[in-house]
C-alpha cells in the first residue's frame, strides 16, 4: 500500500526507498518504522535506528511490525551453534601477524602499537563518518541515527 494512503502514526515495514524498486527498509525480525507526517511529495518516517527521514509519498510499504521480535535474544550457547548458522569466527587483530592487520605483531600480549583502533585495511573503526557528503539523498535525512554521538544538531544544514 502506498504511504500516501496510510494514516499518520501507522507502524510500517518492508518500505520502498525509491518508487517501484521493492522494499528495502525495516525487513529484519521485529523492526518497523512510524509514519510521522505527510505532505504533497514526501512522507516523514521515524526509523527504528533513530534516523528521521523523508521518503517519496508514492513508495509502497506494508502495515505492521515484522514478526519474531525475540530473534535478537537467542542464545547460541557454543561456537558450534554459531557455525551451524554460517557465521565465521571473529579473530582479533592483535592475534594476527603484522602483514594481516595493523594491530598485529609484537612480542607477547602487546597492544596494537598505533594510536587508535584500525580496520584490517588501515582506516579508523570508531566514529569515522563514511557517508558521501555530496549524496543527493542527504537532503531527505532530517536527523541522523547517531546525531548525538557525532555532535550534529537536529536541523539539517545541507551537508554532513
């Protein structure tokens, strides 16, 4: 059902990002978005991540919340159960060799050796903003999901 036909305050899931492209948002277990308001061209949605953004009013969505909300509370219990569902092991960077990771190498239980935390490819892992500032859809985001952590105001000033 298009967003334009839904009443404000409705919980929706499986939301299209662009008209006719199929549902992309809020498809995981227990997720939904709240339709806050509508105008001529756009609908304002409050996503579960905390992001508030505009979407075209003719985009389709499904009314309701995705089932199995307790999926996130599942306790696997052992490493084998994690392997059964296809999850690969997570190896710490400090346990690797220097050729494999920026934190690798050193004698004994040494720390990374560099200031800060890095990915295996050498870029910062904590708080680095990766969104393209020139992305045309940036103007449709009213509030970023982590606006408090990044020190962003609630008002979109045009660039990130």
